[in-house]
């Protein structure tokens, strides 16, 4: 039975949320001078790794995403008549739907693969042969596969751009773009060439960067703005935190890294807390750092934000959903617009 004693909101929740997003997007737009020519380099290019981006491309994509978020129904629909092949050989909700939403909003059509058992892979067809077929059927491929080498095998014969939507434990660059977009909306001052000391942030990563594809890409993007990052604190109990050469690369790119197992001691000084305890391990989803839990009772800094790529498990309590720490829903929402920005770059291809 419906509880009739609960007061009705005086303003629709979606309208309230949209108003807040508009304000944040406006702040981001004001912080970045437009230089759309920078994005021409992405035309006709596959997106496989965060290493393909420099600071200018990252910031201009975020600026374009903010324009789309302020006007989610663009007047121009540049991808009308173009076909996206959405090939998800591994389970997905947010990534697949946000890519498909982005493509639809830009006017394009979509063909979806959501079960590898219904494709030639189930009969032993090679990735190279599949790529030959996809090249004739669509204009862009978005691929998620638990096989980390699948995207590279496809690229050997693919003649259209391909976007990495998560390849095994390797990378997930467009999720990390959504993460960076969220952080920049929260604090646009991080985009300045010289970031004031009071605006620099400490970021906590809960989990194992060497085994978490989203975190691997996120750390690479963070290393493009080292002047904005006071420190990255990796919180986990694992002895093997980084993959071979990962830490060295990040430190060479300017990131300050520290590893600790004591989350409770670190939380009061962290500005951004990134948690994702459930990760793809190559053979299935597993929990990492399952002893770590965030809730409304956690000793969080007053104005700290929490990010989580979702889906969540017990590591992130629902009692945080109605607090100001919750930026993970904005993170999921923003993924549509950062992917719209990226997909717009393919207009110059056609």
C-alpha cells in the first residue's frame, strides 16, 4: 500500500537535479577556453587506451560534454544515418546503455550484440574474421570483452574505428573520462595551469590498481594534471598493488603515490574517495578489498565526494545516497555526455 503520509516534493526531483547539473556545467565551461580544433586529432581514430590523450584533448572533451549536458537534446544530430555496432561480449548495464544513449541522442542507429553465445565466437570464429564483417556492417564499433587481447586482434583487420569499453583487466578509458569529467565539474579550479595550494586535492583509491581496468585508466588521466593532485593514496591489503612498471610510469608522469591499508585513518583528509571493490578479474567478477566499507558513519571529510563506477556491492552503503558525498550518480549520468563528446569527434570521419 502506498504511504500517503509522506509529503510530496514541491519540485520534481529530476528538475532539481537538472538545475544543479546546469550550474556545475556552467562553471566548467567558464574554466576552459574553447579550442575545438584540438579534437580533430580524434577523427578516424580508435580509442583503446588513456595514453592516447593529452591534457588538451581531455579538457576539450570535458568542455564539449558540459555543453551537451546543458542541452541534452542537441539541435544538430550529426550522426544521422550512421550505425554504431555495440558489441558487448561481457555483461554491462551503464557502459552499454550510456554509449547507446549517446549515439541515439546524436541521431545515429545501433546494432547490439549482448551475448557472445549468439555470435560466431561460439562456433570458434576468429576476432580477425569478425572484424572483417563488422567493417562492412557499421561505422564505429564499441567493444567490451573479458579477453584483454580481443580488441588488438580485431584491429588487425578492422577498417572502422573501435572504442574500448573494457578489455579484461587492461583498461576502460571512456569510464575514466567520465570520472575525470565528474571531478572537473565538482572543482573546475583543478583545470588551471597553476592550481592554488588550497584547491589541490588528495584522492583515495580503494582497491588494487594493477587489477582494476577503470582505475588503471583513471590514474593515467590523473597523471595529465599532476599540478592539481596533492597525493593519490591507494588503500588496500594486497601485496601486489601495481602491475609491473605501472607505478614507475605514473610517478614519471608526475603523480605522487602512497599505499596504505588503513582506510579509517586516511578518510578525514581525502577530498575524493574512489571505490570499486567488485572488479573483472579475467574469469569473472570478484571482490577486492571486501573488508573496506563506506557508509554515512565513515569519517569522511565534510566536503569530500565519493565516486564509484557501479554496479555497487556491500562496499558502498545506500545510506550515502542522500548525502552531499554522493557524486557516483552524477558520475553515471555524465557518462552519456562525455561519450557524446567523444562520438561527435567521429563526425570529421564521414
